[in-house]
């Protein structure tokens, strides 16, 4: 009985694990409520110098979010544990205030408010993830955080649509009220994360020590590992572009597919995506060998990219119905995207045994990813393209899916030919 109890205690999630999982999920959901709630509106009554007003708002916020990612390369990678919680509350609190400003500014100034809303929010993910990285169960913890990418973004927009439709809330005050509803749980979540700061000796031995990285350490990492890192960044950038476009115009996609006025679809179609993706991503925690876990993530990304291309083609020739296409497309996009957050970047740093943090990798990739996202939005708006929202997403899926497939294969070949196994199947930075 005693041995059985020891087995149970070692294999069930501990109190700190549960605290970190719940805290990460609630914290990032609170951020999403402040960032994504405005997308529940369509803002179709305003003509902004001949441009679609919602597209202008999305571009404005994404520009702020993009600049935030560039700032995060330095600020997040150098952030100490004593400052994290204060920064989190300050960043989200300022962004929430900008939503109140957005509600009352004249139409021609509203994009400025959303730019300022996005400016601090891009750093929130890195600060939250810094509580989770470098642990033996990081994949499980990161899966809880990553659940917000899929479930919470739809849930927040559903709340926004309901506020408009059922409570007659105006489109412009709706984002602030939605964010305000989620702000108290966000504060509780920050407290939960702060109570679980320390990593165990086992965490450090299985992964690498996670410490702030200064400019010289960041340059050293890129110099030693730049080729593989560059391939990973390219895949992540393309995933960010397509995922962000799909997420930003979900309401428009459903309207074009003849399902306008059904806000529950935004959440309900994302639930199976979340369940499938998160189960697979969290399973990475079972692979203790860092090299094998890294290859597992790349192989799954390769399969996902092929699936994106194949099922988009089947949708275009009407062999797959719209709802199923949106679900399958969501899985194909979110699985590799979540794997980068849960496993790929985490295990890349771990197998290199590089003394640093994942924040630098994320923010380099994110900064470039959101730059690409802005570029696609500008192209869609100013290219005089006659493509509908759905057709544009379909073409984007196929082009990026083919490129990502090729880069995944290149990454696997590079890993196979330019790494040397030692007795623990680990590699040194100099072998890349």
C-alpha cells in the first residue's frame, strides 16, 4: 500500500502544477478579452477614407501588437522574476483603459486607441510562459496556456456578440465591457502564477536552466544555431499569418458561409479543435528525450501542413462542408502553432543545453510573424482583390501550407545530418 501511494503521488499533477495550469489559462484568457473582444463587432456603418473600417481597426491593433513583439525580444528575454507580476497587471490594465478610450473617441481617432491597446499586449504571452518554461511538465502546463489560443478567442467573441444582440450594448463600448468582465479573474490568475515561481532541481536537470538573456547571449545563440532556428522561425511566421487572419475575420467567414446570427458557432466549432490539439500537444510531456520530442513536434507539423493543403482543396471542390472545413482547418493550423508554444521551442532550447530562455525565440518569431500578418492585411485591403474572405483564406492556406511542408522536411534533414548523438541523444550547440 505504501509503494502504491508513492506511485500515485508521483504521477498525479501536484498542487503547483494545477495552480500553474489554471493560472496560465485564466491569465491569458483575461488578456484575450482585452485584445480580441472588439472583433465581435463589424463596424460596417463607417467609411474610413474608402477602406473597410474593421480592417483598419485590425491593422491598427496588429501594428501595436507587432511593435510589442519587437520590444519583447529585449524586455521579455531580460525580465527578472521579481518584476513579472507587476508588468503583467500594468500591461493589461493599460490596454483595458485604451478600450474605454476607443469607445468615446471620434471615428477617425479610434484606430489610434486600438494601436495603443495592442502595444502592451504582445508581451503578455512571454511573461506568462516564463512561469511555465524549463519544467519537466512544461508541455502540460503550456497546453493549458495554449488552450486560450483556440477556445478563449472564440469564447470572448461570443460574449461580445451576446452583449450586442441580447443586451443592446453598443459596438464601441462592448470591447471595454467584455474586457472588464474578465479582469478580476485575470488578477487572481496573476497571483496564482506568482505563488509558483521556483523550479525544482529535477526540472533543471531534465531541461536547461532558464535565466535572463542579455544582448551578447542572444547574438551567441543566433550565431551558433541560426540555420535551424531560421527554419523554425519561417514555419512559425507562416502559421501566425494564417492563424491570425482566420481568427480576426471569423465573424465574416461565418457570414459568407450563410451562418450569420449564430454566435455560438464561433465557440462550438473551436471546441473540438481545442480538444484534439491540446491532447496531442500535452502528450509531448511523456517523451523525456529532448531530441525525440523535438522530432515528434516537427513530424506532426509536417502532417498538419499537408492536411491544410489537402482539405482546403477538398473544400474548394465542395467535397468537404463548411463547418467541417473550419474545424479541420483549425486543427491543421493550431496543432503546429500550439506545438511551437508547448514543445518545439522548449525542447529546442533543452536539447541545446543553452543557458537562456524561450522568450527570446518566441519574440523573434512573433515579431516577424505579426509583421507578416500586417503585410497580408494591407495586401488584402489595397490590392483590389475581388476574392471573398473565405476564398482569400483558402488561397492563403494552400500557398503557406506548401511552403511550410517543404521547410519542415528541410528542418528534419538538417537535424538528421548536422547533429551528433551522445549517450543521452542530446546535441551541443557547436554541432548545429
